[in-house]
């Protein structure tokens, strides 16, 4: 009887291994389709000085992008803020930031998509993604 129990456990482990391999394959495929490395490079080159590597910004001066209620509430606004900077004071996570912050770089449309998607999905953010069409629409509304 003990041998039968061991055999059942081995059979169960084989089934679990097969399920784990399937899940790992699905996760790997999903991760490959959500590669934000280009957006990260754009962020590091253009945004990190003010908003910091951690995305936490500088309280009262440069707003946080990490877990930002303001950013995550409206993707179109996130695109416009990336393109134009802040023209009016904004409140992020209960703290007011000046409205005179302008962008210091002129990004191409695809670069805007890449960096916004990186920000929306970094530092614990679960903000989804924006498309090239959404960026074009935001630019035409400027």
C-alpha cells in the first residue's frame, strides 16, 4: 500500500510538472509581448533626472509617476503631460505640484507610446497601455 501511495504522488507530480511547463510557456509569451525596454531607455535618457529612477519624483517639485493617482486616472491626460508638460498646477496623491513644468524633449509619436507604456507599467503601476492612434489623437487635440 505504501508503494501505491508513492506511485500516486509521482503521477500527480508529473501532471503538476506538465501544467507548470504550460503556464511558464504562456507567461514567457506574455512577457515577450509586453517588453518595455525601449520605453525604459527613453525614460532614463529624458525623464529620470526629474522623476527619479524610482519614479517617485521630488515631493512638491516633480510629481511621482509611481502609483500616481493623477497619471493612472486618465491615459489621454498622461499622453498630453508627456507631450506638453504641466501647464497648470496639478495635485498628485494629495500633494500639489507647480504648473510651469514643461517638457525638455520633443519625442516622436512612437517614442511617446513607448515611454508612456513603460511608465504605466513600472513601479507597481498597472495602467495598461496606450496605442499609436491614441497618441496621434492627443497630438491633434493639442
